[in-house]
C-alpha cells in the first residue's frame, strides 16, 4: 500500500491487484456463472476470478461506507435532538464509452443487493437524460451525442436530488440502445432505494461557478480507467460485435452498418471513435477522473491491475 508520487504526498492510496484482493476479508461470493453471464456487457471478458479479486473487496468497502453513513446520521440526530430520516446512499460510476462501466454498475448492484440486510439497490443510466434525437438534430448536436451539452442536465440533477431527498417515487425517461433514442412515454420509476447507482459518461463533471453539480450529490464515486489506445480497440471490437448482433435488426438505428463490407465498417468505426468518442473522452470525461473516490485501472486484457482510493 503506497502513495502515488511519493513526494509530494498524494491524496490517494494506490494498491496493486494482489494487495487489493487481500481486502476481500472473507466476503462471500454470491454470484454464479449464469448470474455473471447476464451481467456481462458485450465484449467484456469479466470472469468469476475478476469478481473475487476486484469486486468483492469493492463491495465490502462500499458496505463499510454505507454503514459509516448511518453512524454519521445518528451523530447528526443526536446533535439536533430529533430523528433524522435516512436517505439513499448514492454511488456515481464514470468512464469512457466501451470501458466497461455498465458491467461494473450492474455487477455492483447485484453484489450490494445480496449483502447483509438485503438492501434495495437501484441502478440508473444517464442515457435516459439524453435529449431525444429530434431535439439533438434541431440543435445540431447529433454528432456530439454523449457530450455534456447533449443531456438535459437540469432534469438529471432534479431527479437525483429528489431521490436523495427521499421523495417516495421519482421517474425518469427510458433510453433504448436499439433505436439509439429516448422511448416516447416510457418511464423508469425509482422508489426510495437504500442505495442508488448512477452510471454515465459525464457524471463527475464539476458545476458552473455557483452551481450544484450532480457529483455533489454522490456519497461515493468510481472512475473506470484504461489507456486511451486500449479503449479505442475495445470500442472497435464492440462495434463489430454489435454489427453481428444488434445492428442486424432492421429496427436498429445502426442497421446500415450491418450491410456494408468489413473495410467500410472498420473505417466508420474509426471515424466514430476519432471524431466523437475520443474527443469527448479527452475533453470532458478524463479530466473528471481526479474527482473520483476510487479509480479502477484496467489493463489491455480488461482486467483491473491497480486501484486508487482517495484518502479520507
């Protein structure tokens, strides 16, 4: 367990995989291979060894943080001399497209929900707060989908604020990857979870001066990190995997890319990465990494090699 940089002291503790794995401390594995198959994202090779080495220690840490939050609430209650109602513990998960943050989010949802007390854990994606394609087209933003300005950030902030405030029932729009758009009249409803996981590209962005940022509502945040060149290759691999699966559906927004030859598809995947996703990563997503409570650093094979934990 060493500090990054050595001199000057770092605000993070850095742990190599072996040291991190030892912190599991007997946390039981509650997943089966079938469970993991349902959780795993397309092209994500995560296996049960990865779950045991990386995500069981992380789920243990998160449970300790949640318990600590409860003790802090009791302290505030004692200070005020009146009961303080519990509020959901909110976890933000950020990272690039194709880095595996959705798999991490689904996995943590299952692991945390199967922990002591069977807490109610909800997962939402900020994709639901993308403006509909018609609005993006009208504003000239279709080529900047996933950039901060392509989201209804006010509605997203209001949604998470209401969940955090304990509103009994809060709803949000639903995004469908097949149609690459918001589903008209569909809503996802969140009802007083014990833990809410919010996953998205830009969830750790700071606010404008004097404003409130989404990340200000998080109790804990995770950034899924990897080298840009590795993410590029994962993105292209995933594009071709989708081309063989979802893109073949005539209802898919990207169906035309299932019809072209391999060379043309490869060139288009490169353009999508170079002109949109890499630009967004470098300009908007990567700069937020320093705000995370914990950083999972992946190697080329998708396996987490080291973990950085912010000193408290």
